[in-house]
C-alpha cells in the first residue's frame, strides 16, 4: 500500500485528509467523529465573544438539488452557519477534552481564530495557542465584516499591512505553526500569498466558500433566514484549485487545499496542483462522517492503482504542465475538426442546436459536419449525449475529456 503520510506546517500527518472548521467540528462529540473517521487532523470551529457571531439563525442550511447529492452529481450548498456557539472559554474546554483522544489516534488539533484588531488576535492566540498543534488564522470568513464591521474575515484577506499586523500580534504570544486561510472572493490573492511567504508563516489554506443570495420568486423573499449566506459546493473545486496552483507558483509555503472538495478525485487534483493536505466540509455535511473515510480510501486506492509509493509523489506534479494563457496554441496553429461517428449518432440534433458556426446539419436521422465551416471549438463533443462526435487532427483523435474528468457522476451515489 502507498504511504499516505505527509509533512505539513511542521506536523507529521498520517494522511492528507483534514476536517475543516465547520459544523462537523463544533464540539467534542463531533470532533470525535472526525477522529474515528480517520482524519489526520481536525480544524476547530472559529470562536467568538460576540453573540451575533455565536448564535446562528434557523433554518440555516439549504442544498440546491439534494437529488444530485443522492445520485453523486454536482450540487450547491448554501448556509448561514456562523461561528462556534460556545464561548471561547467553553469551546477551549471541548478542544482540551478531545486532544488526548485525537493524539492517541494520530489526529492533530488545529485551532482556528479570527479577530478584528491586534488586541483581539492576541487574546484568542493566548487562549488557543497552548492547546493547538497548529493554528489557522481565519482571514477568509465571509460574514466577519457584515456582522461586526472593520477588517475582519475576508476583509483582511488581501491587505498586506493587516496580514503583517495579524501575524505579528499572534506571534508575540504563541510559537505554534501558523496557517493563513484566505478568502475565495476577495480578488487576486497573489500579493497576499507573497506577503505571507515573506513573513514565514508555516502554511496557507486556499480557499473559503463564497457568499450568495437566493430569492423565492413567488414571494420576493430571500430563502432561509432572509439574508446573504455562504455558498459553496463541488462546482467551486476548480476555482479553489486555481489558487492552490498560484500559491505553488509564487511561494514556498506548505499549501492546504479547500473549497468545494467533494471526493478523492478533487483531492488528488488539488494535490497535483501543489496542496500537501486537503480540508473537507461540504462532503461530510451532506454525506456524513463516512465521507472522510471514503476519501482517504479513495486516495489510497488511486495511488496503488497508479503505482505511486507515496502521496508525496503526486504533490505539485501538474504545476509545470499548466500553461499561461499567452502560451496556449491558437487555432491558426492547432485546429482539430469535428467528425460524427455514424454508429453512435442517435439523431437527436442537439449538436445542431449548439453549433454557433452552422457547421452541423441533419440528413435524415444523421448529423453531418461540414468541416469547411467547423471551427474546432469542441462544444458539440461536450453536448452530444451518446458521445457520437469527436475532434480529429490529421486523422488522430484529439481528447476533449479524459478518464475521471466526469468520474464523480454516480461515484458518491447513496446506494
């Protein structure tokens, strides 16, 4: 079997799968479930002394297309889940309670803190630093500014000056490894990544979920409690993966990938882009704690199947393969053309509808491509349900998808 052990932020972890700071780690019992599911580390919930941040509204969870969750397809996850419901002191006791059990089972404890000024950062660090194997600095929470104003949560994510203040304040009171969690929707994170690299933090976590708004069009009212909420899901994984890549390209930091990871395939892709570990929240939220176990098993099976001796063998392997936009060949250099497989074509004419160039017509029940008009864009190959159209260059098949690209479909189905 492949070796799943990784080194991240000064910690020796038994595998790369970590429980993210969220409902699945809200108290001792929930954290114990993470340990029992095989997680190599768990990130504690973000505490707060502010009641508005502690007490969540009800109802606060909404799943777009729950039938897609059940069938293993793409879905979205919409929630007004806020910070830890316990006071910082009460929750610290929960962390202390789980710590020996977690360590006995090879699971590290990463505490998570967020504040609006240097004094608050120091207070949290004094309370949680002594009970942590590492500490995650929450510079990503989408609710911070709306709830209490100032530079809190995602508002802090892109300010180099504030990053320096935060790290400096925390460093004065604790020497545990620091991991900076960055926001999903604050803009270009490259400068923030470079700033954190210069400050020698131990690691970076990219990224948090987005915020969104859904309206009941029958009433004109926002769903759930009536406001903007956190919004994520498997659709987010390619976006968060971009920031993993950017971190790998621009820093020497240890990278944690997060944001929309739904199963082991997403995790493998994140690690290939440079992540040493991955954090999961949505998958266990909609599938239960067994999602952690399934992800660990899936990663292990993949590594064994492909002959990798260690999970570290795949970390960053995709980074040199990613081209900058200016280096991607244009169609005046490379232009494959569509061709119909007559045996697979079912005569549905969907390819005719989606072809912007008018290159596809129907001759009876058969789609026909005029290659003199075909632009080689590949959209018809994506929308052909029976897989009856493909791109060719000088008679050679040009892949427009690949094994596993849509592998999630049905993979997570509840059977």
